[in-house]
C-alpha cells in the first residue's frame, strides 16, 4: 500500500537523528543508576555515584564530540543548565563543532511534574538563559528530565520560545500539538538509550539499533530512528566504540537522511500536516 505522506528530502528512505544527553545532578546527588551492584544504606552521600556522574563533563562529552566530528555528523545535545555552569569549555567546543544545544532542565534530579507552574516557568527561563550564554545560540528544543512533564509544561515551553520537544513516547514520527500558548512539535524519544546495557554487553547497544534500522529501512520507507546516548555513560570507551560503529553504518547508506532535530522539525512543518501517523502511511483506506 502506498504511503500518503512525502518521503524524506531528496527521496531518502530513512532518517536518523542523534541525541546526546549532557546531564548534571544537584550537589551531593548522583544518578539513580550506577555500575555498583551493592546498594548503600539510605541517607548516605554516594560519593562514588557522584564521581561517576561527573564523567560526562570531564571526559565523556569531549570523546563524543571527537567521534561525531570524525564522522562529520551533527548532534542535538540536550543539556542540564547546571552542566553549562560547571563545564563552560564544553559548550565552546560544541559551538565550534557545529552541534546544537537544546534544553534539558536545570538538574537531572528535578522533576517538573512535582513543581507548580510558576516554578516550572522560572526554571525553563533560567535554563534557556544559561544555555544561550554558554553556547551563543538560543535553544529551540527541549527534553524534560525523566519524562517528568505535566499538563502545564508544554505551554510554558511555547511561551519561552521553544518550538519542539523530543521526549514523546507515543509516536514514531513527528506530530504537532496544540497548547494554551500555541503549537509545539513533538518528536519521538528513543526506546533504547545506552544505559539499558549498563550490566549487559555494550554490543547490545549496537545490535539493537542495527536490527531496528535494517527492519525500518527495508519495510517502512519514511521511518525515523532517534539514537540517544548519555555523556556520563555513553561517553566511555566501551559504549563509544559501539556508537562510532553505528554512525559509520548509517553513513554507509546513500538513502539515509541525517538531519539535526531542528532540520527535521523544519521539514515537518513545511509538510503542513498534523502528524505522520502509521495508519495513514501504510493503510490506504485510513
């Protein structure tokens, strides 16, 4: 059955977007996951976990930037505002390398759905101001920490000038949503981020994305893959090795489009459709 929506620009069959997460936690807080297998007693400061989470700013982001530059690909880097305060040199290099900085809350352990609307609004403004100063560019997109948005969040993002958010969990392709402040584009998040292989084989990260790509590329023209990676975990050699192989695999196909999130959103808006629903794409009677 023929599709009822345009293919990707230039007749490309599959699109791949690259999401890098550069996260930071509050002082004396650590990621909720860690390589340690023995839990600590409640109330203790997890200094090992804190140190593990700091890897992204000290080393992981630099390694990821180098791999992306070597592969001549641009990523959308979703950043905690606190990351820019702690590691300003990373943001100078992101701008130099042409990667795009987008919002990802102020700290990763702050859940928006626990906050009143006015506090959310203040945090969004704070984050955008910090990231704009650090990178020299105004963020256009957003990913909410821990998928923690509520009924106010998207309207507040629109009010702040955000055009799209990238952590939708119920779609495979872009859609337009209406909020009380105006429209916003929703982009799908990845179902398999690098921390899924924390206590398994790093090769699983490679194999899952290759198998997904092969299925979509062969059977679903006009499909999209969002490959996502954390700086503090995926920036380590054991995962970067798999990440680099993936980037080179995608680049080996002449009919793959590698846009940034912003370029994908711009293309979607030009189509003047509300969504690219699977049913409408592959079922002619829909």
